[in-house]
């Protein structure tokens, strides 16, 4: 099952269409989320052909840059608008993956996105889950798209 | 005379973006109303003269499809056109939405031009 290119394509489409920030996609890496130096994480669940949690993790400055560009504002902190914007990005990203996998006969269902922030948190997935972590860079810094999945 | 549009989405961010896209598309709306889910949308329609509704599908409390069903059963509002704006634009879901009265669909992410293309024939 191929994930990396689908994640890159869906993320690039969202940034080109609705955020308008220059974006560079990286190759898959292998790191724990708590090692990434992130302050905010938006997540959405997927179920059906496989079960997954799709996350967007980023430092505060990157989250504010993305949310601000999306909304046309200049946030001074990771506020509710910023968190809502990041949640909506994961929603659109999950929708892009759903559409892409549907062409391969794999049906997926989306949950409602949620966003958390703070200086210290861990995100755990059921043991045995597979993981794909893809970094992206914008001028304000890096963010990460993280898919933890298990085959249904 | 400008039209009144109702934007239904549980994301405050997305309601703002859709609202901005409508202005960028150059469509003449006199008023833009908002609702956070299907039930709120029914309440807004019961108390306002709305010309067109733009609704998300995947929402808590009452989904976009449940909203369409409830709206179709209400004689007073059943003829108000609804366009779905959602990440959920697979053929099966859009077929369900159209069977419940939706007039079209726009996939997120979207551009103002795409919004205009879908809305213009209905205004």
C-alpha cells in the first residue's frame, strides 16, 4: 500500500489551492513525534479499508504561519482559529487520501478532526501499527504529516 | 438585489474561507449567514429568507445528509437550493446528496472560481 506520494500530492494541492505558501515536500523519515519539537498537533481518524490516525504536527510558529495564511490574519499565538485551521487541513488531507484510495477499490470513512497543543504531550497508536512520517518545509519551518495505520 | 447565502460548516475557519471565496468570486450577496451543523442550519432557515445554502457533509450533531433529509421534509424550505462543499465528494455520497435534493458539490480544497462555476447557474 503506497502512502508517501499520496500524502505529498494531497498536501501540495491544499497548500497551492487554499494556503498559498511555498512548500517543499521531504522524503519519509523515522522519528518519534516527541522528538520533533512540535507544539501543536491536528488529527483525524480514518476507518474502512484500513484504520488510521492522520496527524499534522508542527512548532507554534509554523502553525501560526499556516493558519494565518489560510485565514488571511496574523495570529500572535496558537489560538482557536489556528487550531481549527490545522484541523481543517487534516480533514482535507484525509479527504484527498480517501479519494485516492477509492480509485484502488479501498473505501475509507472520515471522523471529525481534533487539535491539541502544549509543551509536552505524546501521541500513541495501538501496538503493531505501521507508520509513515513525511516532513514538509515552509519559510517559517518544518511540519510533519504522520499516518499511523493498521490493516483492517 | 443581492442574495442571502447560508454557509453550514462545523469549522469556523472553513466558514470564513467560504465567505471570502464568495466575495472573491464576485457574486453579489447582500448577507452571509452561518451555521455550525445541520440543526443550526434548519433553525436559521426557519427564521430567515435564504436564497442558497452551501453545506459541509461531515459534521457533528447533524450531518449534511441528515440536514438535506430534514429540509426535504419541510414544505417551507424544501425548495431552497443546496450545494455541498466537502472533502466527502465520492460518487456514492454525492449520489446520496443529490437524491436528497442537493444541486451540486464542490470538493475541498477549492478555488473561488470553482465556487462561482457551481453557484452561478443557481442564482
